[in-house]
C-alpha cells in the first residue's frame, strides 16, 4: 500500500481508541487496530500496519444513527478508518472533530426527544390497554354475577314489572291474539336457551310499534308493532331480539353494572350475598331507561343467531328495522320500539345485519311459516285503557 508507514517509524503517544481500517487493496479484509489523534494528524496502528492522515486532509463523518464515526483521507479515496468510540471526538481540538461532535450531540438530542415521545406513546397505549382490560374484566364479572342471579328473582321481578305495566287490574283483552302470537313463536323457541324459564307473551294496546322483554321470559308486544308487521318473519325478528335480552340476562347485567365497578369487584371477589340487595335497589332504574348500545348490539347479534338456528329467514329482522326507521322519520319523534331505541342508530344496526346476511352460508330453504301475524286493528267499543 502506498503511503503506509512501517510501524516503528512513527512514534505514537497519548490515548488510543479501538478502530477498524478498510482499504480497497485489502479486499474484504478488515484490519483491527488502535486510533490516535493529535493536532497534526490521525494515526492508526495494528500489528501488521500503521497509517496516518494529516489534519488538513482529514474528513470526519458519521452514520445516520451516530454510532459509527468514519475518518477519510481526501487524497486517498477508499481509505476508511472506523471507530465506535465517540470519545475520540473529544480528545483533541481539530475543527473536523468538533463539527462531528456538534452533529452527534444534536443527533443525540433528537434521539432523546424521540425516545421521550416513544415513552409517552407507550405510556398512553398502556393506559388505553389498562382501561380496556379493566372494562373487559368488569364486564366479565358482571356477566358472571348476572348468571348467578336466582331464577326466582327473575320470575318475581319480571312478574312485578308486568303487573305495574298492566296497571289498574286491566283484564287481558287479547287472549286470542296472545295465543296466536305464542303459536307463531313456537318455531323460534327451539334454539332459544331459556332453561327452566318459559316464554310468556303479552299484548298491550298501544299504537307505538314497541316490544320489550322482562326477566323471567316475559315478552310484551304493543298492538302498534303487530299492525306494523306484515310477515311472521318480521315479528319473529323482533321477538328473537327481545328473547336475546332475556337469555343474555341484560336486565340483571344492566342493574349490576350500574352499581359501579367497586361494588362489582366486591361482589365478585368477596361475597355474592349482596347481589340480591344490589338487584332490588337498582331495579327501579330498569323501567326508566333502555339498554346500552353494547347490549342492544348483542341482542341483535344473538337474536339473529336464534333466527338462523331456527331456520327462520333472518331478513325479517332487517325488514322490521327498515319500517321502524321509516316510521321514525315520518313521525319526526321517538316512535320506535325499545328494540330500536336510537343507539346505535338504526341505520348502523341495519348495515351490521345486512353484512351478516352477506356472510350467511345458506340463504334459502327457510321455514315456510304458516301462522299469520295476529291482528288487533278492530277498535274496541267503550273506553280504552292505555298501557304505558
Ligand atoms: Zn333491545
């Protein structure tokens, strides 16, 4: 190699830094050695060779992440001495070294900033994860507690709500239609896991197209909903949704959930004996408000599953949603059943069900339903009693 000095002719003093030397003449060989810098030159020495670059020809660069510091000789392209030891830059006051040191310190500042931003990002993601986990765990606990609610409580709670709704000892004037409704629901009930509970149907006179369910298997249908249903599949779509509220214990879940996470954890971890108290205290709330968006969506999905399992065309549910959406638009006020109460918006729910239809593997061969939708259109003579 031209310009290489024999080791021994160069006197090397001062602190050395571990470095590697590359040169085209060496091929792929990398020479490991030690680097020395003073005010006049940079020197490299190894067992087999030594090299020097005068200060005026010395160029100092570094790679993107600032770890490798590269020294080159402007007069001899291809020669490259590399070190990972940044302390070499602080060793002496050559302007090239100072420039590189300034660049590296700026780079380190930027990296520190990024590091902090990254840490902040991790922290926020961690918070989101914790909240999500907390919600998930609480949800699972609420579900487990709701499953522990005794069927007797569901029965008596459902019955007392119904009594309150019927009010004033009003006689059941729709016994024929109720029987027809129960007969119509028979094909649906097969896959609905009601356990020891049986589905009990009621009709109340109310023009609002509404239906709701109560714990204990009570399903209440307004005359307005019967009027709106043209096909049995449509009515069964709503019934499937309502029965899903019952099987998924939505009433108990809602009441338990409303008692707050602290109580939920307490009930779950220590004693379930307080469960009935929570249910009794919270039961007033059930009749005032509907279910959350999550529970409504769950009832849609579960109800859809029941329809499909019963081999009933589930598009009836979608068709009913559409009618209700239309009726909501026409009346310009909340004229929709509990099953469709505002959140999530009907359109979203329709879209979700339509995508379920698209994914359904079997789209024909559904049951031919022969039972007609019960009709109650004939106005009754005398004063009418209004159901709430
Ligand atoms: Zn609902």
